[in-house]
C-alpha cells in the first residue's frame, strides 16, 4: 500500500502574533465546539479517498492546537484511528504553545498516540518575545519542555525565528545555545519575513521597529551552522535541523511527493494528481455539509481551489520541493516517477550551477551546496520547465 499523510488544522490562537499571516484567530468555546464537529464530519466523510493508502504520518497544526481543550484532540485522534488505516509506527505530531499546554494536555496527547511535540518558542529573550507579540515567556517554554519529557515524549521539535527586530547575533546565539543544551532532537529556524497585512508591516512602515542589518543576519546564519554542527544536528532541509533518525517524516513527505489530505479551514490536499484547497473563509467552511461529500456531483464546491496537476506542473513542484532537502533529488527516483531523465531536462542549468559551486552531485543525487541553499530561490527559477 502507498503512503499517505494527514494534516489537521486548528485555526485558534489566544492572541495574534505581530508577524503572523496564518489563518488563525481567537474564538470562544462555542465556536471551537462547532468547528471541531465540522472537522470530524470532514475527516469521516473523506475516508474513502484513503482506501488504497496507509497513513504514515499525521500532523495537527495551526493556529495553536494546544489552545483548545484536549478532549477535542482525543476526538480527532479517535476519528482518524476509526476511519483510516494508520500504520503502527506512524509519526503523529502536534504543535503547542508554551503557555497553553498543561500537564493534563500533554499527558492526554501522549495517551492518544501522539508521539511528536513541536513547541513554538521563537526566542528565549523576553524583549524579543514581546516584540513578536508572543504570549509566553522563556520560563513557560522550560515548564512545557520538562512536562513533555517527563510525560514520555522523546521526539520534540522547537521552532525558532531569527532576524527579529532588535535581535543581535549575540542574543540569537544565546537563544540557540540554550535550546541546543537541552539535547533537543529537532529544531526549525525560520528567517523572519515581514508579510503584508501583519502588524509588523505597519510598524516597519512607521519606523516603530527596525530589522537587523543584512550582515547581522549572515552572522546569525553562521552561528546556526556552527552551533548545530557542534551539537550534532544535521541540516536536512533549508530551515530544519535534526539528530540522526529524528528528521520530521511528515515534512520530508511533503518534499518527496508523498500525497496528503488536509482537513479543516484553509487546508490543502494533494492526492490523485490533484491539489485541493479547502475554504479559507470561516463561515464558508462552517456552512458545508460533509455528510453528502462522497456522493456529491459537485465536489469542487467544497473547495476554494481545485487544480489538476499535469506532468509539467508535477515536475516543477517535484524539483522545487526536492531541492529544499539537503539530500536533493535522486535521479533514479525522478526517472521512476516521470519516465524522463533528470539530466536530459535540466543538464545545462545543472552544469552551470555545478561550475559555480552551488549544486553538487554525489552518487545519484543532485543537491544544493550550503552556498546554493542561501540563494535557492534564484537557482530554482532556472530549474523550472
Ligand atoms: S501562535 Fe502561531 S498561528 Fe497563532 S498567531 Fe502566533 S504565529 Fe500565528
């Protein structure tokens, strides 16, 4: 049976962070309750899509899944286990925020079969946390981390951001060191991007915040490289570092052409050569009747967007996502997927970037070098059909 991944979106947060452009908002108990009922009905109604698949990973993300009562997470887990063929060793992750996760919640997650916790810390510096608009402290994170370890979680990720307004290479180094000293198994480090429509965008325009200088960002990247290597975490994707065996299987699946179904507001699915985008508007999503989904003659009406992926699109996505991984693209896998040789399609551009030291080839894998990853977007634009 082929592998399939499941993603479940919980769009609720205590408060909106200053940099956030995700589909997330505050909601009361009643709204959460109604949303979960809709979500459960979607999960059940789409089970037939997964008839020929086994579920290799599940990811409960948001938003802030730990913001809602743990009984809802249990309902979701029960529904998936009852309706889908989940393999025994499936990776099952949940995102949590340090201040909304309690001992009761962490234990309940663990007992429901969740085996990977992703904690959104972002920084250990209290001023930087305030600037970001985070609602937790570094101490909240330490409590959450200790609870997770004592509850039995062995696979824990910590999310960090660099390039925060007011952040210096020294303060970033301190954050990274404090986290790595915990013997953390996985770390995701994202460069802050100021997105349209966020408070940061306005604050930047009004000169209320100042971003670190380009040189300082480069220094932070250098610190990341040195410290992660020192603590023996491998960079396996542009923004992700893990101890051997702790690479996030769910994300590796996204970058390796594994199909997935996303449930909930604004979620995306990729299955049977088609991409589906769930409703982004909350009321639109809530007005759907999923009990009639399977027999509906107009399934497209359940989505904001449906796109059939032709071979050209498929190759472009395969290359774009595959080069995010430091292992890059295996030419045999490429040939088996498309019946075309990778070198025949991209040989000229590959040679140029190999000559510049941006792309390397070892055995049957083409991958971006450290320098290549730093300018990956411009390289990728030359590797599109
Ligand atoms: S916790 Fe995450 S999803 Fe929620 S507002 Fe902050 S960044 Fe956005």
